[in-house]
């Protein structure tokens, strides 16, 4: 699976684990987008026709609703939801495992907001 990483998941460990599992990823650091506004990350992923992976649920849920509300399209928003008990948050290895599970499930991603936590 290929995905664009939001700044909050653009981590060296996650990238190494993704590469080891043959997941292709686009890092904002690698293309000069690091630190850009969430809307610009969303626009980049949509324009490149690749899903976006983020932990930033609130902002990207709003961007998804906005895009759908104006008749726009995107190739999927994959969100890692944070738990109130931080010890239960997904670690990089769990995120990559869940991405593999999502990919294997063949779930259509286009125009969807996907909770990656459900694919642990």
C-alpha cells in the first residue's frame, strides 16, 4: 500500500517498518512539505491520488467533510485514533501491521475516512 504521511506520523521508525513490509510512503520531509498546514497535506495527497495517513483525527475529519460537502474527492483518509489512556495508543509496529491488514482486506479507500485502529 502507498500512502502520504501527515507530519504527525512522519517518523523514521515508522518509515523503516513500512519499507520492510513493502509499504510505499511519501514523507512530507522528502518533498519539502514538512510543517505545512493540514489542508495542504490533504490537497497534496488528493492531487497525487494517494491515501493520507494521520493521527490528527479532528482536523482531517473536518477536511473530509468539507471535501465531500463540496463534491470533491480523495483517495482515502486513514486515521489512527488516539486513546484516552496513552498506553493503549498504537505504536509504529502496530500501525504498519494494521496497514497490512487493511490492505489485505481490500477495503475501498476512495472518499472514505478509515479508522486504522479497527485493523489491528
